C-alpha cells in the first residue's frame, strides 16, 4: 500500500515523522453535500527514512501489502463469514430468532481475533512504513 505524505520533522534516530491526509470515501467535497459535517484530520506517523528525505518534502510512503490484506481479512471477512456460517448451521433448527441470535454472537466472536491482533501489533510498535522515494 502506498500513500503520498509530507515529512513534518526528522527524528534523531534517522526516521521521519510524516503527515498524511486521512482518506475517506466521500472525498470531503463538503460544499456539495454537507452530509458528514466533518473536516479531515491529518494522520501522523513515524516512518523509516532510507532515502534521507528532509522536512517539508513530499514523499511516497509504503507499507507491506501482505500485512494490510491480512488485516482486511481479519477485520472484515472473518466476522462476516462466521455470521453466515452460524446462520446456515442453525437455520435447520427451525427457529429464526435462534438463528439470528447465534449469528450475531458468532459475528462478535469473529471480531475478537481482530482485537487481539490489534493489541499485539500495538505492543510491537505498530505497522512499519517506509519512505520509498521523494515525490
């Protein structure tokens, strides 16, 4: 996964602090719709800086696509898959209410691995991002 960011400042350990505009599905064209009423807030992150980018420069930042897809799978697909599997497994019991309750419970059980993974990633320092080139 790549994004364009601005180097805010350099860290003493050779890494850099960057600022990235938060991505959104609505593109924040607020004068057209005024739907969310929110303003985008920038995201700050400390990244590896092997290219020696300086403060104020625009850069291309990259993270492991494999790790991002793994997170997507864990956060979105596992709970939804468990929801439908639980519904199909209990549908033959004849009680729609029971099927719905078990499916909802299975969905929330599917969220638990994502929470555990998030805590593990935070303890290990989070995802690694690297400046791959100046923009």
